[in-house]
């Protein structure tokens, strides 16, 4: 049991910030992202024997957090427009450029997921494919389209 605690603590230390960044990119709300990631890590700990054998445990946490977001949204049944929500993203000091984070949030859902898993969580293409339930070739296509879009958007912002 002590070994499992140490393994999980190490995993948590290594993965927390990247998982938070990934979920923040999907939600745009730092407080909500922190809550979702905390709950996902709690669930990971509860199932650590299973999760530790997953090919990409950090991706499992991100997917769980994003699924919790969907469940939260369904319970809530409506979105609340917040004035200044972009400021909340700018104030979130996660070491990610604000323009890049905004551009990633504008991507279609699947492209955003591929970017987050492949680039931010540094999973290989096959692991991303397995996590998302798509082929490695489809991952490559989504990543190519996403990077082309991001490149164009970042150039426009920088100009």
C-alpha cells in the first residue's frame, strides 16, 4: 500500500499541471478546471490499480475530468455568460501563452483533444489514438489540421 501511495504521489506531482492546462483549455474557467482535475485525481486514486496500468494515466485523468464537465453541464442545463471570461484565462498563470490558449479553445473538439494529448501531455500518436478511440492516422490528420490552424491564428495575432 505504501508503494502505491508513493507511485500515485509521484504521478500526481508529474502530471497535475499538464492535466490542469489541458482541462483549462477545454473549460476556460480556472476554478472549474481545478475542481474537475481534483475530482479526476481522486477517482484515479480510488482506482489506482487499474489506472496505473493504463497506457496513459494522465490522459485518463484529463478524459475523466472532461467527462465530469459534461456531467456537470448536463445537471446545470444552461450556460451562464460571464463578462470578462477572457480575463480569467489571462490571469491563470499556467505558463501558457494567452493567445495560444485562446486559439486552442477555438479549435474543433477533436482537434483540441489531439493537441492537448499529443503536444501538452506529450503522448505518442498511438497512445492518443487509443485514448480517443480513433486510428493513429486520424490522430495525425487532426494534428496536422490543428497545427495549420494554430499557425495561421498565431501569425494573425502576432502581426
